[in-house]
């Protein structure tokens, strides 16, 4: 598991540029009902661009770009370094984690949500044997 990334806010406004911008076709997977009441915070090159689920188009200056996404319930940030050419549309997908102890998944194709085992499997490994032992005890008590 990657260590948490230290966030440093931008020192000044981004420098103006000539020519057409590049674009990020950003998709934050999930919704407010099934994923969480608070949407992930998305920053591009240190600047907050959105705080909602769904798809959006974000204009960026051509050149290097750092997409930094943090889900409020997660302990980790997810980052993606990329290069944007003028007029180019770069797809970026983010899937928030199921568990706060796992980093979200980010990439250029649709992502799977990480941490499902910690949220759904691990509790059954703990509760399952207790239920089985209770049923066995109940059956032995009726004999």
C-alpha cells in the first residue's frame, strides 16, 4: 500500500498560456446514495476543480498535469501524472474505495472499487463462525 501523499497547495495562480487548452474527461464513479454522502475532492495541479460524482470536462493548460483526488472517508489520496497536448481530451476515471484503509483507484479506463473484501468479506469471517457455533449449540441443546 502506498504511503499517504503530502498535499502542497499552489503558490500562485497558474500562468496564462496561448493557444487551445487541453481537456480532462473526468469521471468520478459512484453516486451520493451508494458511494457516500460526500463526493471526492478533485484537484488538478493543486487547484480544486470539482466536488461531485459523475462526468465532467475540465480545461487544463497544455503540458504536465497532476490529478489529485481524495475521498473524505479515505485516509489516502489517489494521484495520476499525465501529459496533455493542446486540444487533446484525456480520459480520467476514479473509483472511490469501499474502505477508509484502502487507496482509491485512478486511471485512464473505468476502474474497479478497491477494498470490497475489507467492507464485506472480513465481517463475515468474524461473524460467520459465531453464527455457526450458535446454531451448533442450539442443535446440541435440543438433543
